[in-house]
């Protein structure tokens, strides 16, 4: 299955993740021991099953080991989280995201193969703090600590100049990794160029896809204050 997801645990976090993936058109197998929770998402999910995720045979029977990505969201059940994570890893699921309740669990579960740990209180606190400090970058795509990608309309001072002439890396410390070209007659139709050539000339209708630290990106985006058309983030 291409772009297929397993969501184990349909509490508040798990059900929201499942619904968000479904809204994006992904195949989602939703699993929970609580039949009521399963029924709440059954009409939307590709497949919703009332199943004990700790039971490897039951999980195999419903196709849980055939997905690309698994999200384990068994809040307040760390023992089950460990067993489910171990089973998924053992059966070849290499992309694993696991919800935990504290930092100790986060450290422990990574030894069982989780490639990303989700700790909502911590993650939300970090996101809020960054939004308060860098409000202009609230919708950037985070790539790690203090690093992100952002998509902004071309600043007026950049129009007519080439990429090499701008010296973005030297002056601003950011990398231009792509340009979205749009014409005045077709402003909603994008033509994306990845890693544009240094002699590429920028136009007023262009959108620049930039990679850098939050501070560096905020400095570049600050050139656009008062201008309409900022997208804020790179669309998938």
C-alpha cells in the first residue's frame, strides 16, 4: 500500500491524527480495543477495527503489519505501548511515531525502535514558545531544533535580481531551495523549480522556498511587511 498508515489508539490524539490523515486522502487503518471509539471513526477511516493491538496474531489478521507508517497513541498504557512498538518494529514497520506521557518514557521507547517520539505537552509548549517569539513564522515547516522551511512571496527588493546577485546565504544565512513561479494571468497555477540556477532572475509573482534557522527566516520575511501574498509555509 502506498502512503498507508496505522493508528493504534483512538483517544483524543490518535483520533485527530487519523482524521487528519484521512482528510489528506491517505489509507488509514484505525485500531482500538474500545468499540465505541472505533465506531466514531468507522465511517471515515479506510478500515476501523476493534482489536487488541498487543495481540500480534490479531494485528496480522487485520493487516496492521502491511502499512508504511504506524502511529502508536496508547496514552497512560506504557506497557502496551512498548509491546506494540516492539511488535511493529519486529514485523518490518520502520517508520514509527509513538506518543508518550513523559520524558522518561520518551527516552525508553526509543530503545524499542521508535523513530519519533510525540510528547504533546512538551511539543505544544515548544510550538507556542516559538510562535510567540517568531509570530511571522507560525506556519513554517519545522525540520529540527530552530530550523525550518518557509514559502514567502518575493520581496520587492529582490525583484529583477538574480539569485547569485542576492547572496542570500552570505547576507541572510538562508538557502533558496525552490521557486514557485506564477504569472499575473494565472496567479493560482504554480510551476515549481527545485534548486534554481544561480543566474535565475526573480519576478514579482514568484514565491521563494527558503531553508534556515527561525531567526534567519524571520529576517528575510521581515522584508515583506505590508505586502500581501505570503503563504507562510511550503504546501505538501
